[in-house]
C-alpha cells in the first residue's frame, strides 16, 4: 500500500487491530503474513497501549484480505457489536433517546474509526445515517471498515428499538463503491438487500425513531462516558505535537469538524497554540491552513452534491454566504491542478 493521503497517518486505537490479530494469528505463517508491512512486532500488537495509524490498520486488513475468503471480518464477532467501542458504546447505550445516541456517534466516531465520518441527514419520513470514507482507501478495504460499522450501528439501533412495530426489518442499507463479494456477504449477514454504488454508505431508518427513549438511559453513567470521550478528543487533538505531524493533525481536525466553517483561530485553540504559531509551523512544513481548508470543503461539496443535496443547502452546510460564493469556489477548484 503506497498511499500519500495524510489522513492515512491519523492516529487510532489499536483495539480493533488486536481483535483481528487474536482471532486469526493462530500459526507462525499467519502471524508473519498478517504483520507484513504493518511495522509492529507481535508483542506490540498483543500488549501495546499506544495508538496506531489508519495506514497500519488498513495494511493489516489488506493482508487479511489476501489470506482469507471475502467476509472474514464477520468471523471477528466482537467487532460487530457496540460492546467493542469502549466509552462510545457506553455513551450511546445510556443516552436519553436514539437520536441522542446517533448524535454522539456523529460527534465521536473519529476516536475509534478516524477514517470514517458519520452524519445524520433527516428527511420527513426517513433519516439517513451516512458513513463516508475520508481517506484514500481502496474499495475492498473500505468495505471491511464499512461493514463493521454498519453491523455495529444496526446492533445499536436494534438494541434501543424495543417495540415489535420498530423491527430492524424496517431499516434500509446502501454501500458506496462497486459491488464486491464482501458486500454480498454483508447483505446475507443483515438479511436485507443493499443498494450498491451509492455516494456514501448508509442506514436509513424512520425519522420518528429518533425520538424513541432508550431503555438503558442512565444520566450519571452517560455524563461520565461523555466526560471520558471529551478527554480522549482533547488528548487526540490538543496538547504538544511534533512539527512533522502538524499538517496531518490539522487535516484530521478539519475532516472531523461538524458542518459549518472551522477557522484558523479555532483550530489553533484545539491544538493548544496561538494562531501565529500554527501559521508559522504549517509554513515550515510547506503548507497552509487555507489550502487544507479548501481541500476539505471541496471533498465535502463533492460528497453532498453526489448524494443529491441541493446547491443552496450545500452552501449553507459549508459556511458560504450564498450559492454564488459556492459556485465561485467550485470554479476555482476545477482550475486548481490535482
């Protein structure tokens, strides 16, 4: 895997890699093949508490794809339930409503799956919980990540909708990219058809379900889990940082920002430095905040327009004053090389 996308160097927890490793690393030959190109020793995978990068996680997934038949990811059953998602699992389960639980997923997904962005698009009758890839990842590897996320989200929704009329059979699914054998296995696992070739992967659910009260709501436990998540975000994006990591860190912050416009001042605050220091260190690395912001806005605009969102709504979501400003930006992007 020779990818140059800086988002592949975003940090992530090692726990998902470890679950895959412990399930499949059963012989010396398998252990060697799974570790190929990952850059970690067996002891580091088994015992390290440090973070890995998205690049290392994807390399392990690609290695497993070469070793095992399509759908191997479903054999690691622990990955398919929210019990494997630490404080995110606790915070969503104990939230007041399903809508509150989904809002938490949209806000904190980057802690466990930084290569993905989850967002909620509400419609009058159906709401789409969308899962977009924000890194340069090939379709087969991304389908592994998306399949795990879809199964975990389905597990969460199914656990919170407790009335017979609210059966998970009412859910609808879409998957980005071309059809693959893994995608067919996903359809078999969920027992429902999947719309392939979508701009983003999604689960569609009745909008009315968002108001469903969680049977596991627990205000005290919920508050504690949220505080833990906030601390993890601060540790991930704030504090001290190495100079050669700054471009990647800023790109990560922009990719994970909510709709609207994140300015350089706010980004500097998240990183715990002054705006002047941020500007100087980005320049030292041969980059600039404006270029990173423009790249992120271009990616978001392309995704929203491809999913059928109107130009006026795209302009509002991206923080432009009006559609004219957005169209000018789009013209500028078209004229900018690569």
